[in-house]
C-alpha cells in the first residue's frame, strides 16, 4: 500500500525523534518477550523425552502414571522422585527460569523473602515465589489491561465526542452536564465498596475502570467536530444528501484522529498506572495474581528486602518512561510546526 505524502512525512518525523523511535522498539520487544512467558518462566518443562516419546508439559497436562509414577494426578516436575524416573530413560528440558508466577521455592537458603541467588536472580517475595517470574507475568497482564482499556475507552470517547460536537445544541449541553457529574464520582471509593461485595477479577476491573475512564478523549474530539462541522466540504457533503454517520466518520473523523492519536500512549500509561495503584492498595486483581502493584506493596511491607520494591519500581518506571517517550515522538510527528 502506497503511503500518502503527509503520512510519509509524519513517519519521517517520528523516526527523526530517536528517543521515541527506539523507545517504541524496546517496548515492543519487551511486550513480545512477555507473550512467551510460559516458555521463559515455568515450573513445567518445555520438552520431555521419555521411553522414545516426546512430551510437552507446558502445553499438555500429563499424569504421573504416564511416566510410570504412582498417582493418577498431574505430575509434579519439581519432585525429585518424578525427575529421577524420567531421567532414567530420557531427559528433561526446563525453561530458563524454572519457576512459574505462583511457584513456591521450598529450598530457600534463608526465610522468605530471600535475597537474590543464582537460582532466584532477583530473590523471592514474602511467600517464596520467584520475583523475575512474577515481573514477567505481571508486565504482560499490565500491558494487556492497558491496551484493552485504551482501545475500548478510545472508541467510546471518540463516539461520544463526535456526537456532541457534530450535533451541538441541547445534545451537547446535556452530555456535558452528564460528564461533569460522572467525572466527579469517587471511583476509588466505588471500587472499594464493590470489592467487598464482588470478588474482583481482570474483566470486572476492566469494566469498572472503563465506566469512568472513557472521558479522556471526549473534549478533544468534541472540539474538532465543533470546528469541522461548519467547513465548506462538510456543508457540501450534507447538501449532497450524505447521512450524518458518513459525514461524521468519513469526512470529519480523520481530522479529529490527528489530535486523538497523540494522546493514546499517555492513555495507555495511565491505564497501566490505574491497575498498579489498585493492586498496590489491595483492591485490584485476585490474591496471588502476578502484579507489579502487589510487588510494590510487598516492598513497602518488607523494607528489609529492598530487591522487591526496587525490581518492581524499575520495571514500572522503565515501561512508563518508554510510553512517555513514544507519546512525545507521536506528538511531534503530527505537529506541522516540527520539521525532520
């Protein structure tokens, strides 16, 4: 597909901002690696060869009986008995980090939280779980939560802003008054109250957060539609009999998207911060879920184990910094006053 001259110039401006350009690639690399978390950090082997047969435990559940064990339950590959049986007539290939996000290491050199060792690179948390594994899984959950929340809130915000700006008048006034009331709702208090009634999970948190997080783009899109609805090409399209839907989303929306796209990296960063804050306060994901906020809370509660807070802070700060740099590069790319 051939790019337009304007799009090509924007891409060149984005690439010219080296900090934002490389931040994008670093963030994409981190996210891509986290997608294969089960192959990097897992207490189940990647591959087993036993009696001339191959097994893939991290994808398929196998019982001890299949390895000539005693119980018809899932094999515990950290059990020395199972490992000895398999290695008598085969071999086991474990991931680089032989711990899952909830795997407890019972062979710690000191009480949990234990300091970094060659076995646990960044130590363990207060329950004996590997910090590196929980960082990888927590990073993936945070990014997925942020991406889904950003996409959904952007769609709702653009639609609401488009309707307000295009029709104006009474619809705009009523919608603005509704947003003033809705934005003043105590979101955190409502989450605390609802958490005492309903067990929170990923999708429940996403839905509640979306109820109050869709308004970030409404003002920008509304202003663009208020300005664009009186342009000559819009009036000509209306005179030709085009429907309001086509005029709004084919003729005016592309102009409004320029301002909207510059906000997306910052909205993504804010969404990730929201989940981290809720987990830190104890009103986020279910207990035991890998979370950056949970690690920060553990670091606060265990000041004698600085590796907990430092590890979570470094990952969170790096991720948010990368998103800010990407957002700045996107903003510069769409700024007509900037040259490359």
